C-alpha cells in the first residue's frame, strides 16, 4: 500500500511525489519506493518534447477524475504532481485498486 510520505495535503488539493520509468509496454502504477518516498509509475511514452509529461497528466486525470498539473520535475524522473480538489483519503481509496 502507498505510504502517506508521498502525499502532501494543500489548501486546494494534494501534492503527490512520483518516480517515472519511461518506455514501458503500458501505463501502470507499479508500487511505492520507500527510499525515494514516491509512487512508482511506468509510462509508454519516451521523455521527448513533453510526451511523457502529457501522458502522466492525462492518465492521472483519468484515474482521479480531477485536474492534474506537474509542479516540479518537468525534465526529471522524479516529479511532483498536484491533484486539485482531492484529499488524501480519496486518493488512497483510488490507489488501493492498483496494489
């Protein structure tokens, strides 16, 4: 199960730390990295011209049904996502289906 260390509540949503691995066969949430305190995510896209970032935003928007934005890590494997109008409990409830 995801550790709460990857989630930070804010006044208008939550911040979620993710560690991204590109060039997978499909998008999937593969686990939780305790050392990096981040959700491990595998994506299909290559990290070129924003393709990977677009896939991450689109997939997390579909999963959560909320607006998602990358706050930091645009050119890094480690990213901070902001999911608007969502709380920790709601996100954990969604993510438990992936573990």
